[in-house]
């Protein structure tokens, strides 16, 4: 009848390690959680794990129990005593209510009363050889070790150092782990068997190597990962792309009348790039919609639409919910994703894996460029199937083939960006501006600057400046303007002059060989020439470096910005 020892602290895992160092707890079984509770202020009291009244059951939980208030009210009436303001503690007390020496059954009965999302791990003090895990709407992976060892995590990255053999429980499933083995069953008490999969990733891919941060390592990897993303798919001689993973015939692709991209956070910037690429390259109407908005709207999908969910992790809660809403209407959904074992990868009807490798930093850098490249491949394929001339297809494919090498040349000039970062790092607000294709790069920049440098940044098309944002311009509020040599170059130059005439500083990200931009802007950084529809793949790179270097100048944890998590698995 042993109790459970729960040790918590605020801050990072390193601080917890320091707290444990004088007297490491004995044992061979434990659960832990690194995120603050969604409900309740960040504090040691509200941190996980949460225990029941007798401190004999402990729970860690990723997600939101939406009906926790009525459940808590009922438990309080029954005499349960709560010590935190979290929704998770409700789970511990519910399991306590049903617990009769069968932990799996108690968890199953408790979860049948819960509404919401969860990925949980549960232990009981009097069953020191058992862990019960379950999921609904939040990611969960179980690792199978060589010597009766088991690992439970929300992401496979946490398991790779110990084993590559994993199972992925489905929503509404529960896994019992003990020294005798493991069993999987549904909340309806039906036994199920999950296939054991082998993860094709090495531990080295998850480590920083010689770099001080994961973010800069991932930025520097982009030439390599883009080559992998394009390999075998970009057919330069034929001026088209081969995307067998879509599981769509040429006739089905020709029949598409609209393309709708769904994305959240950093993936939304890639989705906006994809929208413009499909419209301009393929001549097909396209939309990019924020998943969090789509899932709560009527979600009108015209007939013959191709719906594409864009997600680095494949576990983004809003994107999964939006995707399932589309599927509920009887419409097929396709994915652009970086995680083969993820929920989006498993539930879509086909898709494009971007092959970026693990991205550990919260900021999305290499997954933005590879997702945007995947969108370019899709647009090229659709364009060639709808009458794009061979010569035009070859020209675009040639430009796309050169992108990895051109990115490499930009990365060699990191010192230029470091100097610019010193000049802009103390800004309180930065405006990020770009027209057409460059708006996606501006959105990407604003996102990264907010995360890595903790500077308020907003993205606008420069044509909107006179409709409000222009009033924000002053000597203390710089603008980053993405201004490649494209079809709207002269209009963007006029916008730069507007800002400069009002005392605003301008950092221009421009095309090499453009002397006029030096006279117009306060500072410049040049990228190689490419087709204007591919420019975000190049202009994004100095913007990523700038966000990183500004965060470093300010002494921030660029890999783990405060209050944020890599995978957003709650609404």
C-alpha cells in the first residue's frame, strides 16, 4: 500500500535535476511532465504530476478535460479534497473513486466520464510494476525496450535514445504496461493489437552537435533537407513533379477545381505560400485558412476541392480537428507533414512527407522551407497537368533545383545578419511587410521574431499601410520589408519611401544586383535571384537568422520560448 513520492519545481528540467541531485529517488518506474497546466497559474502547486486524496495515484496529462468543472463539483460533494486549480487533478480523483486494485479498469471507467483531449500516464502506489497510458486527441507513443523496458511519451523524440521499436495507440485506446508485457484495449473494453513499428531516425539527428542551439542547427541543415525533400520528386527534364504519396491519378488531379490549405502557427505561413503558388503556377483558385478558425466555422468546401493539412508534427490539435471536420463531410484530406507516425499522417488519404528530420526548437525553420517546397512541387504538378508549357515547367523546375545551393550561399553570410541583429534587437515592435509571395515570408518573419526574440512583430501587405499600420511608424519602430525583384517591386519601393519619409528605419531583404534598394532602405541584405514564385524559400533564410541572432543578443532561450511548446496539442 505504498504512497507516491512527487517532486516538482518551476522552470526547466535542469532545475529539477538540480533539486533531485542531493538525494535521487530510488525505483525503476516514474512519470513526469514538462509543461505547465493549461488551467491554473504556472506554479509548483499546479505543476504535474497530480495526486489523489490519499497520494496513492498520480497522473500526468497533456490536453484539456473540457467538463472538469461539473466533474470537480461532483467530486467535492463526495468529499474529495483538491490542492490545485488544474483540470488534470480531476482525473486523479476520478481514478481514485473507481480504483479497486485494478488500475487499468479504474482509468478506463474514469475516462468514460471525461470530455476533451488527453494523453495521460497513470501510476498507483500499491502497483509499483504498472503504468497505464491512454489517449484521446493528444499524441501518445509507447516505446518497447530490449529488456522488459517500456517508455511512454507524447513525441517519439523522447524515446529514440532508448529504443526504436514503438506502437502508436489510436484515439480512445488505453495501454497497460507491466513487467509481464503490455496490452491495448479500447475504452469500451475491447482488446486491440497495434503493429510494432521501427523508427527510422538516429539519436544524432536529435542532438545539437557542435551548435549552441537546436534552432541554429536546424537553420544550417536546410540545404541538405531541401535536397532530400526534392529528391525523386522534382523531374527537371519533364518540367513537373512526381508525388505518388498523394494516391491520386492524373485524371483526379486534373479534376481539381480548388485547393484549400489548413494550417496553424508556423505551418500557416507555409500554407499561405502554398495558396499563392497554386494560384500563380497552376491557375487554380486556392485558399489558406487557419485551422483554429476553420474548425469552428461552417467550413464550406466546394465540390472538387483538394484539402491539404499542413503540420510539422502531425499532432496539432486545431489542424487535426479541422481535418476531421472535413472528413466528416465525406471529403478526402491530404497532408504535408514531417512525422510519418503522426495522427495526420495516419488519418489522411495521402500526402507529401517533407523529410526535414527532427525539429527540436519550438521555432519552425527548416520545416517552413521544406513545407513551402512541397507546396511548390504540388503547384508544379497541377500546373503541368492543366496546360503549363514544357518550357515553363522546366524553367521553374530548374530554379527549384538550385534553391538548396542558393540557401547554402546565404548561410555563409551569417556574420552580416549578426551585425544587423545587434541594431534591431532592442526594438519593442517590428513591422514585417511583403506583397504576394513575399507576404508568406513576412508572416514567417513576424512569427519567428515574436518567438525567438520576444519582440512584438506583425505582418502586413504594404498596400495596407495607409489603412492603419502607417500610424505606428516612428524612429523606434523599424520595418522589415521583403522586396525581391518581382512584379510588384516598384510598388513596394514606394511603400519603403513612405516609411522612410516618416522617420522609420527599413531593413530590406532584396535580390542581389539591385543598387536602387541600397538608396531606399536603411539596411539591406541580398539573396540570390530566383523565380518570384519561389522567393520565400530564399528570403526566409536571412529572416530566420535575424530572429535567432536577436534572441541570442538578448540572452533568451531561443529553443524554448517562454509559455510555448513545440507541438500544440490543446485548443
